[in-house]
C-alpha cells in the first residue's frame, strides 16, 4: 500500500512538473513574441527618427540622401507591411504580394532605406484609410491591397532602365478633377474630409522619390486606385 502511495505521489508530481514546464514554455513564447514586436517597433522608430531628423536635411534645407544597395522587398516593404498587417486584417483587407519570385528581386543600387521606408509607410497608411469593398466584373466581392513592381526598359532614355513600384487598393476612383493635385503639399481631396490626415503624405512621397532621380504618379485602374513611383536602376 505504501508503494502504491509513493507511485501515485510520484505520478502526480511528474504531471504537475509537466504542467509547470508547459506553462513556462508558453510564458517564454509570449515574452519572446512581445520582445520581437518591441524590437521591430524600436527599429522602425529609430529608422524614421534618424531619417527625418537627419542633420543634413536641416543644414541644406531639403531632403538629403544616404544611399546603399538593398533588397526593396526584404529591407523596405516587408518591415512596413508588418506594421500595418494587423490593422489591414481588422478591416478585412486582403494583402496581395505581386512583387515577383525571389529570383526576380534584384538589389536597388541607389536608395535611401529610411526615406523609402517612409514612402511605403505613407502609401500603406493611405491604403488603410481609403480601401473599400468592390464587386468585380465576375461578380465576386473584393477588398484588397496589392504591392508589386515592374521593370521598365529604357524608361529614362536609351539604356537607362527603371523599376516601377506600386501599391494598389480597391475602392472608388479619385475624381478626375482631383487627380493632378494629389501630390501637392497640403492638398486633401473631397473623399478625405472626414478622415484624419494633413495632406503631406503624398507630397513627401513625391519629394523623396524625385531626389532619387525618379518620378511618382497615380492611375485609376480596374477596381481601384494605383499609386506608384519609378526609380532608375
């Protein structure tokens, strides 16, 4: 009888230890996830602060570049998308990656990672505010944001190729009379009156892209709106 009691006690102790270890494991997983999120937020905040408060901006009275080779998707787009993914999900917005296969993702030689990160942050922020549900030609319902790229041969002249980066979102088109103004400093269209914003986001996009030697634009396309910028290769 004593042996049975000892065996029972040992079994209960093992079960309790297993439960405790499982609990510790779950706590550790939660802490690791929280640390990862804090680290990412810190890295993004540090990048933006370093970029936007860069001393050379103030010394020269304009945005200045600190360029380096980078993978646009891995180093610029995905970190920004990660910041917005939960908010896209809460609004029922599907995020579609149309950037191409990994083998197609060539480094971009002339890019300021901080400025480009802010460009995508502004474009994703706009998409979060203005994406709406649409009914497509085949009758299906769609509410989505899509990011992609396309190489443009000889875009900047013979032998001077470019790459177009774009962010598409479903929803009603920007009124035609407003399209030529969307990149102007302080401009806010009729569809933004009741939404938070300052009208500086797209102006920043245009400025940041142009100092890279590129160009920014907008297109009203099937099922929604396309904002894009083109950089020289």
